C-alpha cells in the first residue's frame, strides 16, 4: 500500500531523509518513531504528497508520487486521510459540519452525507456531540473530530502525526483505541509518535528513525 525505495529528501541542502526503504502492507498498522528532527513528519508529508522526494521511488495506494501530476493530487488525497497538527478544526462550525465538509465539496447529496457523518461519529465515539462546537469539547474529543474528518471519505490510508502529543496518558490510550477501530475496518494506518506507550505491546511494526535514516 505504501512503498518507499531509497528515498531522499533535502531541505536547503541538508538531508532530512536519507535512503529510506520501507514497505507497508495493505491493512497494516505501523508506527514511526524517533527523536525530534529525525524525519517523521517529513516522511508523512512525502506520503501525502505535500512534499516531493529528491531521489528514490515512492508509491502510495497505487499512485507513483514521483510522476503524479498536480491535477491528480486531490484524487490521491481522497485515498489518504491525515491527522496533522496544522489541519485545524473550524471552530465556528459544529462537529457534524466539520466532519461533513469534504463530502459536501465532493457534491455528495445531503441525505447520504448525513448518514455517513453519523456512522463515522459513532466509529470515533462522538455521535452524542454531533451538534456541539469544537471549542466546547475536551482535547480528546476534539482529536476524535479530527480523526472523523480524516476518515469520513473512507480512505485506504490514514496518516497521523503525533496524534496524542497534547493529551494525557488516559486520553492518549482512548485515542489509540479510535485508531484501532479505524484499522479494524480495513485501513492502512501509519502513526508517527515519540511516545513508546502507544506502540508497546501493540504487536505492530515500528520503524525507528534517526537522523533521517531507519535504524536497523
Ligand atoms: N519545511 C522545512 N524546511 C527546512 N527544514 C525542514 C523543514 N521541515 C523539516 N525540516 C528539517 O528536516 C529534519 C526532519 O524534520 P521533521 O521531519 O520535522 O522531524 P520530526 O517530525 O521527526 O521531528 C529536521 O532537521 C528539520 O529541521
Ligand atoms: Mg514531527
């Protein structure tokens, strides 16, 4: 589902990623870990085609990202949901509206999108807050909304960058349960975190990055 071969990414002549080769199976859940600055966010941004590799090959959900035309990027992104810290919720809209937005942009009829929003809010455990404003929710509840928004289009791949970074340990565990529920529905899930508690005992593969390379 996600394939990188000898991928290198430079920023201002400095190597952020250096010869990354990894293969993530369809339906697999994996973790990316490593200290701050080791390249986790850069790797996720390459998979989302927010950044372009400088060398090497990268394919995601059957798309060759090196040759992908800018016009095809929106189609790739329908297959890749993201939980990134800089993708903020709209605080003047309800939970339901935040989650529904991408379906409305795609022109999906209201009666259909309403059903899908409800099913997705149930999946993340937030159906009872559909009409709330995100600002009135706890940090953990807001993160559930962000995950619902990322998976409403039923993407094959879900990427998350430090999704529990601002949460206490109990809430972090609850959020991990939401990712497990999304994974159980068949998504390929890739979570970047420096919190070992998230992946310890998970049985998932963990890719450790150090200075832009995978630690063997
Ligand atoms: N947009 C950018 N411009 C310049 N340098 C960047 C940019 N993004 C990341 N870097 C550099 O790339 C390296 C990897 O960063 P990053 O992927 O954010 O690591 P992590 O997410 O593991 O903390 C760091 O040295 C960082 O300073
Ligand atoms: Mg990061």
